[in-house]
């Protein structure tokens, strides 16, 4: 028997069901044939049914009856199905009730707006006969039904605080307007992901206009090899001593020692402050420290923090979760940007800077050292027996040897030093503000670490050794090319000595 083609009793004759353990489904639809057909099909399968002919009556019954599911037409009079979805899904308690939306047609735009309004699933009117029961069962299985006690308490609360549709709609419109404006403001910051300083300034200007705090901080875990900077913001009128900011920075980074930051990067901590620092000010005690960290897959990409002198539950303040969603998007964009930038300047095999970027850095540091009369040293590094290793064991073995030595190189030098794969068979290190003796000590320490290590290749333990040519910057070096040529000559001299040594140039 086709229940969707038969005539049934007037839906207004439906009595309020006893609902003793059966799921209660509220049908909100203006078409009596649709209501009767759905009622008969669902009651046959053990569901209790109630009915409303328009949206206003329907939403009142939602709050009075607390149904287990709502079956709403998209074109119901007074309040359509999309508006019903928004009203129910914007209520922190009632949003638990699943909604199956019935559209007059299965147009893509109807489905789109239904899902955006908060509907849990979608049926075209022409799909009711074939898919109503299946969709109903699927939707109800997703949600945990409220028990009788929960419904009783909720009904009592709704009786004490009657639902006003006009007031609630105005609240939703106001909230949606605020959310839309905030989304537009935050997403305009995405144009600034290439400039962290400017983005931070604009970010805190926006944040200060919508949230109360005594201090705030933002941190990007960029993929470059530079310092991890925690930027603080002190609103106008707030002052902090330098010692307090440094203490907050240490506490902040301590939180992430086991969350995706390597020890080497954790040592590269810096802070910058947008606001006023006053070394005479008394240290402020913050009652509230709210930190939110953000991840891309399992990788920490950044975090924000809010500090308040009073106790504040930021998790319950209206715009905070929306702000966090927008910050998460900004963090992802910043991370992807820094990743793309890093790929452009990084050697894919070793993870060190590539030749092009290293020469650009060398040019910049050379000019700076000359202008300010600062010391600087350049070292060229070669792997002893590298050619023979490739010939005997293959280039894959040579690649692994380069990776092995590069890891030791990163562990052996400071964060301000620049490490690079200079050519297919050599590495380079630029040591700013480093004199001749300091450079020799650093390279000798590295050489000794490589010699003490060993590499496993195809079950063979392979000893590795390196040699290096080091040249301290002097007045005789009038160009970068002259400095590089001197370092390369020093490396050649180290190889002629048999390798496994450091050659300091005297030129």
C-alpha cells in the first residue's frame, strides 16, 4: 500500500501523544497530505507524532514538547524551515534536537541553505516515499535522545521563561551581524600574512576593540629557522616592567616544550611589546591566564594568550570562540606562507639553506660587518672520501651521509649562524660577530662530533670525517667573491693535508 497517495484524517485531530519511551517527531508542514502520509508511515514504525501547520505554532511546540526530531517543510508559512533551523540551532540546549528539512524541490541551492541554516539532513518532497524512514533512522542514531527527567526540567524552565519568537529572532540577527562583521575584519588581516609585525599591530587593534584584557600575546610557530617571537600587547594605560614580560615569555614557552618545538628552536625565544614598558612599575599579578594553542594536523602552528588581573572565564565570553576560529585560519595561512617561503630557500635533502639564499645572506652580512666594523667568519666544509663513497656505495649512501652531517651541523652552531648546502658535495657556515679563534673552536667542536659519530648503511657501520676551511673577515676582503674564494682555498688546503682537520686562512 502506498501511504503517500492515500487520504487520511485531518491532522488537526491528532492528539498530544503519551510518548512513553517512543521517539517523538514533530512535523511542521502546511500540506495536510504530506503531514498525514508522514504520520502514517512513521507511526507504523513505532514513532509518536505531533503536528504544527505553520512555523510559529511549530516553534512554540518545540519548546513545549521537546521532540526527539523535527521534520520541517522549507516553505512553511510565518516561519519557514530555514528560520526554524536557525532558531533551534542557535539555542544552546534545543540545538541538540535534530532537524530533517523537507524542500519542495531538491535544488542544490535549497540543500545548501538548509545545511547552512543548521539542518541535520535534507529531503526533497519527491523523496519522502522512498527515503523518509531511512533518513529518520539515520538522523536519530546520530543524536543522543534526552531522557524523561531532562525533558521535564527543560519544560519547567521553558514554562518559567516563555519563548518569544520576535525577541529570539532579533537576538539571532544581532548575533549574526556581529559575527559577520568580525569575520570580515579578521579575514581582511589575511592580506598581511607576509608581514607579521603589521599583522600583529592590526590584529591587536581589532582585538582590543572587542575584548577586555590587561595583556595579550600572539605567537607563530613559523617554519623558518629564526627566533620564536612572542608578541605582547598592553592596552593603552597599561604598563609592565621588562622583567615581568620576560617572565611571562618563559612561562609561555615552557608550556610548549613537549608540543612540537625542538629544543634548538625553544632556545631562540624573543619577545616584542606593543604598548608601554616601565622598569619602575610594580609587577602585575594576573588572576587569569588563558592560552589557546592551534594545530595543523599534529603540528603546533601558533597560540594566543589573554591575561587579566581579575578572574575571567574567557571560554564563556561570546566572541572568544568566534575569534579563536578566525585566529586559527590566520595561523594556518601564516604557517602555509612561512612554509612556502622556507621551501624556496631550503635545500630539500639536508634542510639547510640552499646556495642562492645563503649567498644573499652572505652579501647582506658582509655589508653590515664592513659598515659597522664587526667580526665575521666564513667556513666551507667537505666530507672526506665523499666521491669514493658515492662510487662504492651509490649516491643514496652519499645523500644519507650529507643528511647525517647536516644534523650534527645544526646541533653544533648557534641560532644566529647561517648553515647551508653550498654545493653538491660541500656545506657552508657563516658566523656573524665571530673572531678567528672563536670560529676555529666552533668548527673543531663540530669536526670532533662528526668523527665520534657513525652512520649505518645497509647493515654496515660507516665512519664519517669532515674537513673545513675557515676565513675570518679582514680588510683585504673587498668583496663577497674574494671572501668565498679564500674560504674555498682554505678547504682545498685542508683536503691536501689529508682531511679530518680545520684550516684557518691567513690571507
